[in-house]
């Protein structure tokens, strides 16, 4: 079992729709959770962080965390073609200082 | 505020050579982590430095090493390069223990 799992996609949504990206993790003691966006050939860009159960909203993005189910999700409302990228879920384990464990990423395609 | 700066952006090296990559973190950030990204393995943690000390190391051979200077700048070195070392090497800068990590633009290393 991988430590952080994501569906590789691609996830295809039409412009204006809601894109839902999911991630599960295995370390029950994990404390910090992050979503990064990575365009092809570029480095990961942090878009959301979440540390406690529930929802966290920032503009068109909402991160959801359920520690009991070991599940993190990212919702992108009013999806735009510019949102087309790979979305990486990252988890900071309970031990290991700043070590981030990444999922393999979900490729999102937003069609005009 | 300047972001994370990595140099050089691109490198082409021959098998057997060694290479040194540099990373300057965001001003005030004292933790620097290094990651390797390949299409097959995704983002893999190499090591983390804080106050010139390596605090954590990933599962990579001893050919991969690093260090951090008193101004928080970090370097990583790969000796005896192998074809499989071709990858995007990313540096991440963090301020505190459970805070967000910000990535530099990366160094794309090609070993021929």
C-alpha cells in the first residue's frame, strides 16, 4: 500500500464545472496536508494547506480533511482551462520533521 | 519577498561525473529539503537540513549528499552519476515545523 494514494486520471471536466480531486493516506498520525499544482515542466506550487478536520476555503478552492477516514480532497469550483495541471497531494508525517510524502498526482483537464 | 532560488536551472552531465546543485531559501526560512522527481517514481524525499544539520534522509544511496551553510543556503551533490539520476531536483524552503513548504523552480539534470 502506498503511503499517499491518488487517482492518476486524467480527470476531465468542462469549463465552469466543479472538479473534485481525492487523496488517501496511510499514516494515521499525519498532521499536515497540502495540495500542490504542477504545470508541465514546472515546479509544484502550493495552493492549499489544511491541518484540522473539516473544510477550508480559499477563493475557488476548498480543501476537505477527514482524519478518521484518512482522506483529503480538493474541490475546484468554476473550473477554468488554466486549472489544467497535475494536482499533487502531500502529507507531512507525524515524525520526520519537514519530510513531505507525495502522491503520484491527478492530472486535471478542463475543456473550454 | 524573493522566492526559493535554485541554480543552475539545467545541467547535462556525463555518466560517472559528479554534480553540485544550489538552493537559496526564502529569507528567514531555516529548513531546506531536497526532492527528486521522475516520471516513474514521482516526488521522492532526499534529505532535509535545518541550522546546518541534516535532520532526515530519504532512501537514496550514499552518492547523494548535501549540506547547509550558516546563511541557510544549501547544496546537494551527486557523485558518480548514473543514467537513472536524470530527474528534476527540487528544493523546498520551510519556516517552521508544521508550516508550508515552498518549492524553487528546480534543476533539471540530464545524465548522458
